[in-house]
């Protein structure tokens, strides 16, 4: 049995500027999984940097509210919602609330640095 605790996962600033804690990754533990699972936080009023992944990603919103941007589309997001992000889509999320926006990130196949491209220009589109 493998059990991990969010508080025991080291927090770091991801390439997109969000605060991240990696919970599960097949390269970091002997796990028979293809995906990675991370917990992300975006502070009130903050926006993650636009970026693309070569892989599929899903956000599951835990706390807070915001606006999710995928390519030319934008939608309000709230706790209990899941957002599917297709491969090679330009994505970023803006926290419109007054508390931390917290969400899970599931990347399949598992996240790899070489599969992510952070936009060199930080453009807000809202």
C-alpha cells in the first residue's frame, strides 16, 4: 500500500507560477500508474502563466473560484468541477476570489518537463 500526505509533499513554484505539491508520479515511487497527480494553489488575484502540455490534463477544483482559459475559450470554475484540457492547448487559470484557488492536476501520461512549454509572453486575456 502506498499512502502519501499532502503536508509531507514539498511545495515548489511550478513553471506556470502556481504553487505545486506533487502527490503521485510513476518516476518518483514504485507505482504502476501512467499519470501524475499534483495539488496546485493560485493565490487571490493571481493568474498562472499561459502554457501548453503535449499531454492531456484534468483540473479538479477543490476550493476557491476563478476563470479557466483554454485556447480561445474561457469559463468560470467553482469547487466540485472538473476541467478537461486537451493536449497542446494554451491554458491558464485566474483566481477571481478572495481565498486561495486550490485544485488537483492529473496529467496523463505523467508530467515531464520536456512536455511543457511556458509562454514567453505573459498576456492576460480577461
